[in-house]
C-alpha cells in the first residue's frame, strides 16, 4: 500500500518543486530590480528638473545684470541729450527688471542683495526733474545698484551649486540604500536556494542511504519515510519493495545452500565410507591398480567435502559477523593446517617452509583457521608441481603480517582486481581432477575483514605468488601480556620440510 506522506504546502511533483524554487528565488531579485529602477527614475527626474531650474536661474541672473547696465546707460544718455524716447526705454527696462527681480526673490527670499535691489528699484523708478547737480546725485545710485546685481548673480550660482551638491548626496544615499537592499535580498535568495536545495537533496540522500543499506545488507529496522516530491516518494516505495524482495531471495538462497549442503554431504559420506571399507580389504584383497583408483576416489571425495565446507563457510560469513577472540599460537595453527593437506602436498611434491613458534596473537581461532586453510589449498591447487611453498610471519607492535607464498605461474594483471570476489576463478586453470568453487579467497578475505585486517596479493622477490595477511593490534598480543615475552619475529630462518 502506498505510503501517505504529509506534504502540507509542498508541491506534489519534482517539476513543481523546481518551478516553485525558481519563482521564489527570483522574487527577491525581482523586488531588487524594481526598487533599483524606481530609485534611478527618481534620481533622473530630480536631475532633469534641477538642470532646467539651474539653466533658467542662471539665465535670469545674467539678464538682470544686462538690464541694470541698460537702465544705467539709458539714464545717463537722457541726462545728456534729454530725449523723450530714452525715458520710454528706461521705463521698459525698469519694468522688466522688476518682473525678473520678483521671480528671483522667490529663489532667494532672504538674500540681502535682493532686498537692497528692491529698495533701490523704487528710488530709480522715475527720472527726477531736477537740476543737473541733483541729477548727478541720482545717477550715482546706479553704482551700488550694479554691485548688488552682481552679488545677487553670485548668490544664484552658489544656490545652484548647493542644489547640485544636494542631488549628489541624495544619489550617494540612494546608492548606499541599494547596496544594503542588494545584500539583504541576495542573501534572502541564497537562503531560499539552500532551503529548496535541501528540500530536493534530503529525499535523494534518504534514497541513497536506503540503497546503501540494501547493498550492504544492513538495513534499519525502522526505515525513515521519504518526504518530498511524489516521484521520489514513489521511488522510495519501490526500494522498499525491492528490499523485501531481495530479503526473500536471500532467505531462499540460504535455505537452498543449507539443504544442498546437507543433501551433498549425506551421499558423500556414504561414498567415503565405502571407499574406506574397500581400502581396509573388507570386500577382498585389492590389486595395485584398483588401490590406485580407490586412492583417487578418496582424494576426490576429500576435495569435494572441502568445497562443500567452503560453501558453508561462505554462507555463514555472510550472516555471522561475530568473533570469539582468544590467544592463539599461530605456529601451531599453521602446522595443524599443513597436516590436513599432507597427502595433497605429498602428491604435489611441494616443499614447505614454515616459521617456528611460538607466535601468539589474539584472534578468532575458527576464522584464522579458515584463512590459513584457504591460502594453503589455493597454493596447492595453483602452485607448480615439485614447487615451493613458504609461510612466514612477523608480529610487530601494531600489526601482525603473515605471508603465504608459492612458486608457479604468476597471477595475471587483469585477474588481480577481481581476485577476492566470490565465485571468480580467473583465467588460470586449477591443477587437479576437480575444479574449485571460486570462493576460497573470498572467504579468507572476509575473515580478514572481520578482524579489521586485510588480505592482499603482493609482490615477492623470492616466489611468484604471495598473499599477505595483515591483522591490526585489536588486542594486546599474548606474548606481551600473559607470558611476558617480546613479540616473536619469525621468518625464513626456521624451516620445516614436508
């Protein structure tokens, strides 16, 4: 049944979530662009109005200066030639000056020069009908009148400069405000991007964890629900179905292996028991040729039993990851392993050199026995006839290193990457009547990993093939805690020929 996940405001599909993320992230940027456009438009309008006013005010101040000069010139000409038309010109210039001065007074209402010009303009409104001496005194009023006009023009320029400076300060303030808004809105966009990225990545990571759990075979009993778009939720449901299906298949596989192992071991035991009875002469004396055939049957039965045990070991290691650590003398364990393969070694004609003990380390006896058994059987199966097998070990303060090397055909480069994968046998042919199962090295590598160690194929100067087992210092070696002895450094010096 489809899981019902509470979505609340969340979109129902991944495209909707992406579209919503795009729109919401672009919203602050759109607001920023709108506010920037409004501010720039206002500054442009203010600059345009100020420029127009500055031109008009400058022109008006310049015209006032010209009118003051024309008024003075007309008055002085009239004082000399007393022509009536000059009075008309004077009156016209006087009226124009009064109009422009009234406009200028609105620009500079409290300017003393403008006030003084207004007072003098009243005095200069009409030419007096006086004698020449009084006329000369009246004409002398034009000198301060011109000075006040020039001072008014300079005051107008200063007023324009102040307005320009005000516009500049306003532009700087707008720029600072835009920078602050840009920082705030861009930060908001980044936060929104992180939020929506998290909304998209979170279910993807949940799916990734579930996939890793399925691949590693270790899944949480309570799987977290996938929360996100419908496509990812549906994918999570498919993974849940896949996980349950894989668990069912794994259970069926384990049941099949158990049943097959039991079914194979039962007739095999009968075959080996029958061959043993024949070898004991229960059915009569055997000829040398018959005894040779019987020996081959018994050896093949032993090899088949070993393959079945390897299969059981592999099945057990896939589900049992617990170790029972105890002090183990590795030299004794190596000797017992070699004793199990004595007949195969004699038939192969291999000379074995193994280190002497004691060399004690804290390991799981069963798992360590599996490692040694598989490495020795691998060396016997793929080593050359009448060849050499070398087993050496070194126990340091941090690690135990154990090498199992043999002469024979080197392992090809293309086989090394998959050498420890289960059921991979490579291109080298196994020597002997039976083919291997391809899980011996995989079982050995798994046992090494259970000890938090490693099993590797390394280069050796003496022999063609060398497998190196490295076990970490998980527990203090027995040689330094129980027997109060220094760690043993064993090597090629101690030899045991088999």
